[in-house]
C-alpha cells in the first residue's frame, strides 16, 4: 500500500522517523537518496553515528590533545 507521494508506508515511516531525528525535511531526505546516492539505510546509519558521537562528547568521552599527538606520532615519527 502506498503512503505519502506513492511511497510505501514502511518507507514513509522510516523517512518521517529520520526527519524527526535529524531535523531534515522529508524532501531533503528523498532528494539526497535520489540525487546523491544516499540510500535511506545509509542516511539512517549516518544519523545514528552522529548521535552516538554527540552522546560520547556529552559524556566527556573525547580524545585529548595527548591522545591525538600519540596517534600522529605513531604514524608520522619525527
């Protein structure tokens, strides 16, 4: 059965959920999927990753300057 604009009910619900989580408009989500090859699954995963990163930062779970220097020195020894 079709929902909004001939899109299946399942896809329509996923788009609505993604729009609510990302503050993007339905039209932008659909446009990204069609014009830029960003499938709905890719967009859902991207938003989930961004939200996970924000939650980590809110908990203070971020790299320190020393952490970054250690990684840079590991791959680019002086």
